[in-house]
């Protein structure tokens, strides 16, 4: 192979890695950070033994270890890009080991990496789907690199070991090694047949043997060893099988084509360029098609909420209004925390109370977001429950580092220091939460230091002192009850008002509105003015005598709005441009 | 080559043994050490696993010398946790049956050794059963992740799964129960899409559908009749709600509940009007050791959830004729807890029939979420109850059960952190007096803190449980139920 070919191939790989890195870092950063939250990697022997004692355990252990670095989107993007590149290079080396390699077919070696990159656009495909095949391919390349047949003992043990370390990826090694031995022809047919049958038996029947030995997993899970998908039993096996076939097939195909196609010259150049075009063009199209930017938006809002980046949430909404209830719920919380909700919530798309306090779902993500909202209002127990439930819903039975941190916080706020310490001690076994846990543990031994934490102290003040049963169907009752115990809890008041407005329940709005005197608004917030004016208008001919201080601008706008609304049968398109940010528009058209 | 290998091994061995320092105390304290777990002055069975512990202090090394009355000795020196070799520990306890062990703890602190006053551990002659069976589940709300029923050998630290819900994802498993601690006769419930009751009886396994048109629900809380022919169950319409106030989390109550008895031979449930009354909730059945009485809890029906704090269960007893399958007309109230604004749950008679231990809380049926829940002992011969102050703590004490000989009781308690339930063992004297309880030993005591699961429904078993999980899976997934009748 000419040096220039090596350079071109190296440059191609580098470009691929760079594109992958940029994609995950700049276009998909919140998907990267999302992964980090749904696991709890611990530096402890019991955790290690627990993970390693399952088929595919080593691959899972390495994956969860690496995924903890996804706390930084740049680090996560780098790891993903690095692993995608590593896989591509291993496919290339595998193809080379299988006899003859022509640079013109180098683009084919990108296929498996491109395919898994596409799968990774779905947040439920996990890093282990890269790590486990890399282990199998790496082992194959290492063995093949020695250039001789394996000692029979290795051969007997290798499939078994790989099954335990990398799960179903042991098939990659098995099939590639059989192909390797076949083309080397150092074994007699009998020996070859024996090893082949042995390998198949191990990979196929060993999971079955484990099953009948009492391992408590469904047969399908034992066969796969480790699940590449967060929902271990959902129907992704066909996708995973295609992927694994690709990992075996591409080196074989590349090697075969390299041996069979002897032509040189321009035609081969065209073939190479065509491959590059198809792979990068088609791959790019498929990846962008697979990317779910609506979910990326929700994850972004969730990320900002988690890190109390309220302004960033609002800036994001200024650029593009959120549309999903969860994003809107995060935006509303950000607006509220920044003191803007009562004025500006209808400047953004609102989708009812689901965009304020989303209903509880048996899910591992939505309750986590809702938990944040309840936390900041002062429903500490509810925040704790939603977070706990979210953790228990993770389909691949992982724990959740974010939830453990939240449980530590809620228990500190509730004064349950002993159980808070338990969570903090667990977090001390993590890499990125260790410092926070250690600092917090130190604070817990001194109540004065606890009292210096403004957020905890505020939530202690806000939380209810009188008991009631949580009722999702009656948010106004609960918010009113909490606010009645602490009339400085502006967030509870504004959520109470927002519930009434979003439900279009003006009588309740008027009933609760006077409770807000204690908040001390400099002027009546805009959306409240709009609701008050509208409610007044329903029972009076004009605005004379309205007992609220309404801005002139609101008064003139309501008149103009009313004129258009009453003059046209289909007034919505006319009102949309100028009045879509008003409560009246929401009331009539949403 | 071999010489080099042997030399290396010898060097490593020397290195390891050389790590043990000679303890010359710079200071001798009058007080005893504060251990975690607290094993000071406890009574243990001779076959208990090593009581590994650490001291609640800062130190660089811990040195423990265990001396038996007959001159036997065990010496360990570790960095953090005093871990005793299983074999040496077992031998020492076997030699010390009926006597005491004396433990002397020294800590190396800031380079100098400090020795604490020695303390005793009494080794009882009364044997304990092979092991415990319990459920491990996160103390959550409505959802659950991984959970399972496990058996733990009390002589060592081995824990094996009897059933884990990884087998049938999203399934829940609960209410394991054994006839007189015999693992050959057991039942447990699977809940969820493929739910049913696994019944192992006389070497045969059935998968039961226990819901009948005449009963409120599938069978819930089980208790085996000593003959092995019957299992008493409650049937409950349960609701769970969530508190908003800081010191409470969950409230579980029954809108309705009855007690029924399952006849294994005839595959039918039966009951009587006294156990299914309209105006009362009946639950938590348990048979007396002679099989002639059935204990249960009963509360006057209330409007729920409004009056959930007004639900007070009394402890009742009804005579049962196992030959005729009949109940007497008369129901005796043994503990009128409602008169004191209290509520009884989990009545469990001792195997000799002299005593009954129950959980008493301020109200309701689900005592594990009631911080006020404590264990009480009723002397069935005198009818007098007393609070088991010697085992209770300021936090929750709840489910409990007895070893086959009645000399040991295991109970669940949240005393460690107020949330994660852990198991405690205590020696039960013939007079009903109990010894200071001790935490179920773990190889590393830190496990108690790191584990994100609660121990639930501890039951003693005389021998290891063997359950064919593949058969359970097959029956459940194919929904091959044996439908239970009602008569």
C-alpha cells in the first residue's frame, strides 16, 4: 500500500472522528449529558462484582465507567467519537487480517460505525453497543496480529470468556476467527469442524445452560448477554443482529472484494469516490434523519433546569418557542424563578396545565422533570417521590446518580440527616459527585452551615407544615394550601394563578387573586391584568369602575382585541400576529 | 525458576503477616468501644456468621482479640473493619456454646494504640435455623425496579436468589411463607401481568389464581396451618396515598378486607361470616401452633381516606376445627388496641404457643411507614401484653418471625437511618424475655449503608429453599393457572 493511500485513509478516519465529535458536541450535546444521569457508576468492589458477574459484564462495566464522563458534553462527544473511530479502525485491521486489503474499499469499513452512530441518535441505545463489539474485534485483531493459530486451550476458552466479558459480541470474534483460520488453512478439516462446532455450541448453548442452571433472566437476555438498548426486552434484537452481522460481514466483504477485484485506474477511483459519496452523503442523511431534535430540546430544557440555568432556558425559548409540554413546563419554571412568569408566560406557547405541572407517568424521564418543578415550589415530599419513582422506572434496572443527589437534598431539607448521609456516602464513591458529597457531609455536622444554604432554607420555609394527601387532580387546592402557610412563597402563588389561567377557570382566578397581596408586586403582572380585564368585561359594559390598577396599554389592547374578536367570524388569524402573547388569545384559541 | 516462585510466595506471605503490629497500648480506656453494628453484650447462636464490625471513631488500624472461656483465641488486625475468618470464628463459637466470648478492641490513632475496656458476647446453646428468607426491594412508592426474594445462610455471608424479577421483567414478588419454617412447603405471590401464587407443597409446584368471584382480591398475607393442609390469607382492597408533610411519606390502607383459608387438598377457599363481616376490616391471619385457633386483626370500618387515622385494629382469635373446616361462632378480642387509640398488625405466635408478638402503631394497617410502630409481647396464658422495650427503638419495628424452636426472633427495623429496613436477631428466653438485638451480620458492615434496598418479610427456614424458577417462569408466562374455587 502506498504511503499516500495510508495518509488518505488516515485523513478519512480523522475527518469521520471530527464530524462525529462535532455532531455530538454541538448538535446533540444534551443527548450526551442525558446518558450520564441514568446510571450510577460506583468505585466500589461490590458494584464491580455485581456488574461483572453477569454475561457481558466487563463491557457494561467499561461502558458505565466511560458514560460517567458524559457529564460534560465535550468529554462525552470525544469518547463517542473516539470509540466510533476505534471501531472503524478495528474493522479495517480485521479486514486486513483476513487477507489482502485494497484502499479503494476503505470507506466500507466505516459502515458499522456509521450504523451505530445512527442508532445512538436514539437516547436509549447505550455505549455498551460500541464497547462490547470493540472488545471482540480488538481481541480478534490481537490474536490475528500474532499471525499463527491459537493454542487449543485458548480456542476452547475464548468464546466462553468473551461471552462473559462482552455478551453476544462473542459471535463477532467466533465468525471472524473461523474465517481467518479458513483462509490460513493450517487446520485439518476435522480440527476446523470441531472448533467451529465447539464455538457455536458455546455461544448458543451456554446461555441456555445458564438458564437451566437457574440464572434469573429470560432466555433472550441471556443470549444477548448485555443489552445495547435501555429496554432490554423490547424488540430491538433485529436491529442489533443487523449491526452484529455488519461487524462480521464488513471485514469479510472488504477482504473478499480486495482479493477478487484486481482492476486499477480511474474506474477504481470512481468506485472509491462513489463509496465515499454514498457513505458520507447517505450516512449523514440517515443520521440527521434519525436525530430527534424535539427530544434534544426537552433534554436541553431539563439540563438548564437541573443546573438552575434559568436565563439560558428563557434565551432558548426566545430563539425558538418550545412546543412539548415538558419543555414548556421547564420554561415556565425558569420564567417563574426569574420573576417573569406572571408577566410573560403567555408570550410563549402554552399547552394547558400539562405544560405547568405535568401529570405523573410511569416513566424514567418525565417524573424527573416534574420533580424539579415541585422541588422549587416547595413540595419537597412530592419532589422526592417523583424523583424516586423515576429512578425505579429505569428499564435496565440501573440507579440514577441525579436522583441520589436529589434524595440527599430533599432529606437534608426535611431534616432527615441520617438517610441523607447514606446517599452522600454513596455519592462519595462516584467520580464527579464526590466533592459535592464530601462538602455536604461536612456541612451536615454543623447546623449553622446548613442554614447558610439559601435554597435549602427557603424550601424548608416553603414546605407544608400541615399534612395533606397529595392529589394531582387538585393542584389549585394544594398550591393554595401551601401558599396559605407561607404568604411569601411567590412561586406557589404564581403557579396557583397559572393553574387557574391555564384551566381557563376565571372564577377561581378571581377567588385566589387577592391572596397575592403579600407578594408585593410593584404593579399587577401583565397576564393577571389581562385576565382581570377580561373577567370584568364579561359582567360590565366598559372598564369604568374596574377595581384594579390596569395599565392603559392593556386597556387599549383589550378594546382593540375585543373589536376584532367580535367583528369577525374567524378572527384567530387576524389576532394571532399581534395578540398571540395575550391571555385573551390563549383563552379563545388554545 | 521454582525457587524464585517459592521465594516470592514466601516473601509475600511474610509481608502479609508482618503487617500485624504488636499492640502495646499507650492508653487504656475505661469505656467500651462504640461499634457498628453494635455487638456489645449481645447473645448470639453458636452458628452465626462472623460478627465483623468497625468502631465509630477515626483510626488507622483496628486490633481485636477474641477470647473464649476455654482458652481459645482469635486475633485479627485490620485497617478499617474487624473481619474474622469464617472457619476460626465458627470453631471458637462452637467451643464457647453456653459461655461467653470476651472481645478486646484496640485502635491505632495518630500512631499510638488505644485499648478499650473489653466486652462480652454470650454464645447461646439454643440452635438457630439454617437461614433467613427475605425480600429485597427499594423503599419506594408505587414503582419498583429490581427486587427479589433471597435466602441467606446464617452461618456465613452467602445470599442466593430464590426469585428475582429479572426473570419476568416488571413482575413483583412478595409474601413468601413457609409451613413451620420448612422450605418444602412454601408459597409466594407474583404480581403484575403474569401474576399468580406459587405454591410448593409435598414436592409439587402449582401456580394458583386465587381470585374468586366471592373474594375481594387475590390472596395476600399468608400463614400456614401447622398441619400443612391449610393456608390462611387475607384478601384486601388496598390504596396507597402520599403525605405532604416532612416526617411522613406513605399511607397504605384497606378499603375492605377479609380473612379466608385455602384448603390445599381440595383447592378451595373458605371462610365464615365472622372473618368477612361487612362492618369491619379483617386482616393479618395466623394460626396457633396447635392449629386450633386463628389469630387475626380486625378494625371497625371507617370512611377512607378521610378517617384513615381512625382505623384501629384489635387482635382477635377464633377457634378453628381443622378436621371439620369450621370456625366457632365466638370471636375473642385478645388486645383491644382501639380502646387506647392504637392498632395491631402482624400477630405471630411463638412455636410453643405461650406468647404472641405483634406490632403496635398509632393507627392503620401498614406499620412499616409508621415511625411509632413497636413490637409487643402478649402472654397467651395470662392475656397480659407488654412493650418489648428491650428490642424496640425510637424508629419503626415491624415484621417479625420465630425460629423453629422459638428461641430466636428476627424482626425488621428502620432504626439505622429511618428508611432502609434492616434485620435484627434477638434471643427469646422461655419467659418471653428477649436479649439485646443485633444486626444481621454482613461481611462488610458498610453494606448496610451502601445497599439501596430494604429487607422485607424476614422468615426463618430450616434448610435451603429450592425453587424451580424455570417452572415458575413457564407457568407464569403461559398463564397455566390452577384456578382456586370457593366454598
